[in-house]
C-alpha cells in the first residue's frame, strides 16, 4: 500500500471541496474572512484550489503542488489569526498532510522501501 497516494487523494478531495465551496457556498459555517476578500479574488482562490486538486494526483507535480499549498495554507492561517478568527482547523490539518507529501518519509512508500 502506498500511503503517499492515499494522502494525496485526501488532499485532492479537500482541495476540491474547499475550491468548489468558493463558487457554491455549501460549507457551514461559511469562512469567516469571506466578506473581507474581493469576490474576484475569492473565485480565483477557488480556481487555484480546484487546479491543485487535479495536479496533486500527478506524481510528477505532487511535491511542488504540496509545497505551494503549504505556503498557501500557512498564509491564510496567519491571515485568519490576524483578523481574530479561528476557523483554521481544516487548513492546519491539510498543511500537516501536505508537509508529509513534501517530506516524503519512508513509511509513505509502503512495503519495499
């Protein structure tokens, strides 16, 4: 079993979910900073997240996409905290999963490593 693929799949699903939410507003409660970000930028963030969900499933791009989205998540975690909002649990969880993909410890490869 290749845990790297499983983690990438979880990250892809999360990126699709939060990217689609930028257009469909189905997650409750909504993001607390949604009203402070321009609608155009908000949709642009959604497009980036949807594209990231696709690209992270391609092993060739996985580490680069994971590294980019670690920085992305950390930026928005800090932005949330600077606005005194604390709905950062999902971003923290995802940043940890993405860090595993960048670090790529031997247990992620499964048997034979």
